[in-house]
C-alpha cells in the first residue's frame, strides 16, 4: 500500500482543486439552483470519459437509468422554472452557464482517475483519502492569489493587508468580534461549531465516495449522488442542520424526484458495466480488490478437491482395467 506512487494522489488532488476553483467563479452569477441542475451533466460526461479511457460498454439498462436520473434532477427544478420559488440567479448569462459546464470537466476527470487508481491496487480508502486531502491543501496554497479578485473576496484584499486579514478571519472564526474595512462584525453565529459539523459530514461523504469508486465505478457514484438533490430539501427542514430559520418545505416535486432518482439508480445498478477488450483491461469494472480476494480464496479451496477427484478417477480406472483382465 505504501508503494503506491504519490504522483497519482497529487493528480487526484489537482483535479479536485481545479474543480472547486473553477466552479467558484460562475456559481455566484448563476445561483445555487441552476448550479445544482447543471451539476447533473456530470453523469453523461462521466459515462463518456469512462467509455473513452476505460473502454466501458453500457447496456440498455444503463442508458435508461441515466435518463431517469437526469429527468429526476430536472423535476426538482420545476418550481424554479414555474416561478414558484426564487430562482436566485443574478446573472444567468450564456457565458457563465458555459463556464460552469466546462468547470465540471476536472471533477469528471477526478472521478474516473480515482476509479482507475483505487482498482489497480488493494489500497485502503482511509489512507488514500488522507493523502488526497494533503495534496488538495498543497495545491490550494497556489490559489491564494484569488483573494485579490472581487469574485472571491469583496472587497479584494491586497498583499499588504493579507497578514492582518488572516488574523481577523481566525478571530472571527472562533467567535470573537472584529472590525474589517470599518465595519464591526459580531461573529457570534457559531461558525466554528458549524464548520466542525461540516467536516464530520464531509468526511463520511468522502469515505463513502471512495468506497463506491473502489467497489463499484465512478459512474455509479454519480448516479447514486443524484439522490442528494431532493434529500437536500429534506435536510433544509431540520433546524439542527439548517439553523433556526429553516423554512424549506418538502414539495410533491421533491417526493416524485426522489422516487424517480431511486428508480434510476436501481435500474442502472441492475446490470454490470463491461469493458471492451479483456486483454487490455487495467482495472476491471465491478472486479474490486475485495472481490478478487474472494475469487482467489475460492480457487485455493477448489484446488485440493480437484486433485482428490483426479486421483480417485485414476484409481477407479486402473481397478476397472484389472478386473476386466
């Protein structure tokens, strides 16, 4: 496990960092609702890249499941399209929409690359996730310059103000009141505790994600994660998670979308994905390290039985021959 090349961890971390950085530019312009809907384009992109790089062959059930997932994602957007819910789209121009779609590509590349890396070796997902996060932190250090851009920080922070900005941000994070750009900020909203809860949920999510990559496939992960859309509306109803002002309602659209998404996930998972050329397979789909171990154990147990049967057959043949003579 420790012999796994670290440059692969670095590439995974780079893809994740690029995805987070690039999607941060258009999201304030197109809004959260539109970004959630456009995020479902991960599925066709992921299927296409898996077909190109992994020679994955899909069956009719996979295409049906993918269509159901995309349809379920659009159902959750019906209230926005009908004007029943605030769209929250300050500037939904074609430029920002295309920008967001292009920004999805590093995330898709990360999914497929993680699938390849985790299936090539029997790699512990905790070990892999720890190193990926480490390289994400290192790559993220190269994005500090974005603090001078209004899209990331309004107002922008100059390099001369950067040390004091870090100190003020640290104090505000811990709940101490600060003064920034002439404005008094109370910082008493419990950000530190909220951040700890976020870390907990995010760790669980990432570990499950890595497990699905290892035991299943990157496309299966994208299909399964689409269920998060209607479930997010349910979580917004819980004051413990969304705060005391939680006012989100679980509509009939969310219920129908959840049903369609689950059906799409089950339909997609009803058949295994296949590879084109068995001779050139690098990481067999749905042939995870744990399954390979199980197959190896069954083969080892079958060898003594085969030898015993062979010996009995030879002995019986010799005995029959002698009796005939």
